[in-house]
C-alpha cells in the first residue's frame, strides 16, 4: 500500500509537471518534463535500491520479520515495509530535495526575465 501511494504521488507529479510546462511552452515542453521525471525516477530508483541492498541485508529483514510481537502496528508495518518500499521512500525524499532546488532556481529565472526585458 505504501508503494502504491508513492507511485500515485509520482503520477500526480508527472501530471503537474506536464500541465505547468504545457502552459509555459506548449505540449512538447510538457512531454519533455514528463520524460525528465521518468528518467530521474528510473535512475534514482536504481541507485536507491543499490544503497538499500547494501545497508539492509536479507538476514536483517528475516530476523526482524520473524521476531515475536504483540503489537498490531508492528505486524502491519512488517507487511508494508520491505527493501523496495525503503528504496522508494529514499528516492522520494531525494527527489523532493532535487526538485525543490531545481525548480526554485527556474522560478527565480522566470521571474527575473520580464524585469530584464522591461529595462532594455
């Protein structure tokens, strides 16, 4: 369920990127933005999976999964939290930082362009 939620967030981000870039530069800009998100997602997920596989060994998850507990929360967490989910979470947090810095720089450039054109 956590993985499906993360994939849904990425789908919403792709739709948002398409709509905002389409308004700015047309359909081709929107498609390029979606392609860029897809490439970042694919490469980032590969890198985060490698990092997760290095940090969390299968023995760690076996010990954690089969340990006795009476907590309903921990039992539910065990079903949802695996290496793929951890790598997707790591990817999502990394993408949030990347897109924040990448897109905030673009917004500043877009805001500065009209003022420079007015001065000329």
